[in-house]
C-alpha cells in the first residue's frame, strides 16, 4: 500500500504538455495552483483496487502457466 501511495504522489507531480498553439486546450488550475481536480484524485484513488487485482491476476497467470 505504501508503494501505491508513493506512486500516486509521484504521478501527481507529473505534467503533460498539451500544446500552446491555436485551438490548444487550457489545463484548468484550481485556486491552490494544482492542475488536477477532486474528480481526478478520486479516479486515481478508485483505480488502486483495479490495479491491485491486475497484479494478483498476473501472479496467478505466472503460477498457473504451463509455458516456459
């Protein structure tokens, strides 16, 4: 769980260059200067169990695989 928390904190520091030319969308910035919303946080938070299940499935696939 700690590694997931660290990953989320690291990802929250990442930025995406979406362009600055004509027609480029602006990233909304909240009052505290962050470029993500509560909805963005909730989405990432809700994805944690989803990705935990994917890791569990990967381990099961490796354990049960008959291919080398």
